[in-house]
């Protein structure tokens, strides 16, 4: 199993040197050090607004002081990740229905299967729904993963109406008394209006069957996209109101700093994070582990 510390090594390598210079207790916090910190945070895809906010606070309060700054910065970062309680698989309503959306290749299909596996670890009985009917391979890929996690799957034929497949899956969940439905959707560019309309239709179909909106609509964001992911997410949010995000491929990215923008600028909690390709590498988002992974272990 991949750890936060190893998954975040690329981001940490990028920002580590600047952080460690800021943290040195015996050195006065001078303007050069602060500017270097600013630059490296920007390189890690923390937004300009947040970087300026943090360094301004450091400048105002701590310049020239010989204080332990690690805890101060750790505090900024943790506060920026908000105080949303960790996700817990709810008992009600049933079937708890998760709609996964996002641009092409971000990790939706594998994430759907990994979520099903997680749900099963929590004693849930999930059903996977493959509504990626654009390509035959879309459904096949989910079927293979579903087999691996030993989870039922409802899949549409190639070319079938994605909204109808979602509807059928919810009916099947009722018939089989399954308590959780995880709906994979085809990847789509946020700029392609017909495809975005189709996604809105999938959501409407879920709403009409459940008589309520999907219980979770999570956008799957690829960490290597950095700030671009925020632009995509805003467009998705217009068509299908998002209630959370999943960040995948943190292990391959040096731009993990965009996670702060997901919470601060998009205003949705990060529910899970992908730290690797294994089944167990999709784990509940843990703000403290994330921040410590970014800062690295405390130096003696
Ligand atoms: N290293 C790493 N790879 C991941 C992670 N999550 C997904 N992947 C890989 O990303 C690739 C794409 O994943 P898919 O699940 O097929 O992505 P998708 O969003 O369903 O793609 P489309 O359906 O084409 O839009 C696969 O090779 C996954 O194994 C992760 O957290 N870390
Ligand atoms: Mg897919």
C-alpha cells in the first residue's frame, strides 16, 4: 500500500527546500526566503491568491522573529483544507448513489471499482453501473475490475443511452436489495456542450428514479492537471452540481498544491485520494497526512 509520504514525494521535492529554509529556527525569516517560498508554492500549483495570503501573514507576523515556523505554516495549510468531517458511508438513504464525473482519463472507472471495494470493506453491498457506452471497452474495463473486487455490475451496450443504463442500475439495486450504487460515466471534455448535456440527462434520470438528487456527485480530478482541473470542475459544476471531489494520481504529480483550490475556490470537500494503482490505494482524504506529506518529516 502506498503511503501519503511516498505519494507526495514529487510535490515535496519541488517545495521541500524552500520550506526547510523557512523552517530553520536559527535564521531570520528574510524577504528572499519568503519570495522563494512564494515561487515554489506556485510551482506546486497552489493558487496565487492562497500563496499571497499565506506569505503575507508570515510577513506581517513573523518576519525577523526566530520562532518555530513549521507549526505556523502547517496551521495555514490545514486551515486551508477546511474542516469538513471525513466521509463516512451512510446507512440512509438507500441505495446511497454516487455519480462519478470528469474529463477523459482522470481515473473514473478504476476509482469506481476501488470505491466499491472500500464500500465492501465497510460492510456495504454495492452495485457498479457502467454508463460509459461510448466505447465497448468502457464497460469491459469496469466489468474486469468488478470481477476483481467481486461486485455486481450493470452495464449498457455500446451506443446505449447512458441515462437509461443509470436508471436500470438503480432498479437492479432495488431488486437485489443492494445498498450502494456507484455510477461510472464516460470521460468528456468540459467544453463539449452536447456531452455535458448528456451528463445532465444522466443526473436527471437518477433523480427521477430516486425521487431525490444523487446522494453524491463527485468529480474525479487528475492531480497532474494542477490548476487546470479547477477550470474543468467549474464547468462540470454548472451542469451537475458537485458535492465532492476525488483527486487521483497524487503519486505521479508535483502539483498536489491544487488540492487547496478544490476546497477554497471550488468549495467542495475532497472525499478520497488516489495514491497509486492498487485496489487499496484509493483512500479517504486525510488533511493532516496530506499536509505532512507535503512538508516532509520534521527535522530534528
Ligand atoms: N498512479 C496512479 N494511477 C492511477 C490512479 N488512478 C487511476 N490511475 C490510472 O489512470 C489510468 C486511467 O484510469 P481510468 O479509470 O481508465 O480513467 P477514466 O477516467 O475512467 O478514463 P475515461 O473513461 O477514458 O475517461 C489507468 O491506467 C489507472 O490505473 C492513481 O491514483 N495513481
Ligand atoms: Mg472510464
